[in-house]
C-alpha cells in the first residue's frame, strides 16, 4: 500500500512514531555510558549509532532536540567523554528499561540492573555486562537544522573486545558476539549469519 | 583485549576498516536509488541509514567524502530526490554487488541484476525486488568537518509497504518482512524476533 507524506503527517503521533522508526529495518542496539562533572553516572539506549569513518576512527549518533533534560548529552558536554557498549542477548531488557524517564539524581545503571565499570583510566563508565565496548572522545556536534536534532561525532579512543571475537581480517564474529538488533522502538532480534561475501568488483 | 587509538591508527588500512565498520553491531541494509538529470539511473548499498525524526518524517545517511565520483550524491544534487529500499533475503547478493565501482554510464540496476521501477510519479527509481520502499526528498547536507563526510537528511515523501507487514500500532512485522542486516563490510544476517517490549516507564 502507498502511504503519502500528508497521510504520515495526519497519523496519530504514536502510530507515526512507530512506523517511521521501523522503516529502515534492523538497527544496532547500543548503550551510551556517561558521567557528569559531579560524578553522577548515566546510561541510555540508542539505536542511531552510525559509522563515520575508519581513518581516523570515528563514530556518531543522533541526539534528539534539547528541549528537555538530556542527561547523556549534558554529561558529554561537561566531560568530553562517553562510552558505546553493544547490547547482547543477556541484557536487552535492562537496556530497553534505560529508555524510561529517570530523575537526574538516579543512575540508570542502578535503576535498570546494569553495572558501571571503569577501565584503563577512561573518563566515562562502561557497561560491565556488555563485552564489546568503545571509549569515545567528543569531537563535534553537527546541527540538523530542520528538526533541531544533531549528529554527535566522536573519536574512537579505545576498544575492549574478547580476543576470540576478532577474525583474522579485522572483522568481528557476530555469531560469537551474540548481539541483538532493534526494530522500531520496542522489538529486539537475534541474528544468524547468511553469508560473508567477497569485496565486490565490477565484472 | 584492549585496542587503543594509536594501535587502531597503526593497523593495516583494510584490517582497520573491517574492524571499525563492525564495531557498532548489526546495521540496516538499504539500497539508495537515484537518477541523473540526463536520465542515468544508479543504485548503491548503504549501511548508514539512520532515523532523524518522525514529525516531520525524516531519514538520513552518511555520505563519504566527495574526493572521487559519487554517483548517488551527484544525482541527488541534480534532481533533489532519491529512494531508500530495504534489502531482503532474496536480493542481498545483488545489493552487495552494487558496492563495486562501476562507470558512470553503467546503471548498477542492470549490472547487478536489480530492476528499476517508477511508482506514483516519484522522480527517482525504486528497486522493484525490494518490498519496503521509501521516496525521499533532499532537505540538507550536514557537514562533518573532521573527515569531510556529511549527513544527508531527507524528508519521507512516500512509503510503499505490503499491507500485511503493518502491525496495528504502526510498527512493522520484521519477521514477515524477511529483511537482512549487515555487519562490517561484507557479512549479511537474517534475524528472528526475541521479544517486543512495552514502552519503558521508571518503576
């Protein structure tokens, strides 16, 4: 069926939100860990983490408009550092629970049953239950003027990964990693490999 | 194991590319269709499509630096329109093949075994073999200054989706859709639903 832009705009707000969030298919599920200058930690689920570049190693995510308290973003501005932690099958329920609205003084780590962990003197908390963790330094916020969101870009300062997940070519063995993906706003999926294809060349 | 930023920078280029591209987990697999002002069509695989907002409905993707020919981006600048088409299990090999470097005069549609399709007077080609298709109007290109990439943001002008995939709440039945996700640069995965969770509320 065809759904036009006017039909999208006329939809019930929640219905439209569910549909638009589901359109691009399977999204990565990542927990972003951060801490305020006063030492209040925070962890929040994002499904908008995106590859920005490999040399130098950069990673981004979309930050919603700052019209209300945005603890992750406030912390990043205060300290300049954050962590991106992959959600696996054992913690997707806890990860989802971090999307609830908690007070500034409550750490989602404690409230949602996740453990904050400090590694290698990095200045932001990692999620202990996640086994693939990235330490990120804030680089720039690129404004998206049409809806006051922005793309937050950071430099990959460190990666913590189990040795056995690393394949000889630098790729990650996703079946071993047991990560989940998310579709829409509420649905979590496990995946299994169909095929690893070769570098594509014109015939 | 710990991998530091200096170790990442010292890695072989291809090894680092594989690793950095795999870090965020499962990514959506989308084919972007476009056409030049002279009528030369193009289709290319992107794994960086990201949700920007639901009201108004917006979708984005990361465009690599324009240091070489970038057919998709040139076409978008010429016509202002493009399409985003979900990759399903039947076409992931053809979709991957579009990442090969073809000449400007060759359409990846023909070269890769995909069918271009024009629907509802929309000004860019859709991928016929994809069943979930989005018609997009270019809105803005947000520069990422650190590596000369940019986030291309567009307005969702129309959605073509099989009726039976739409759930009563506006969400999409991903198991029915049979879409694939991609990890790293070469690996395709099917997924199966673990659980749809409720809207998260603080306890």
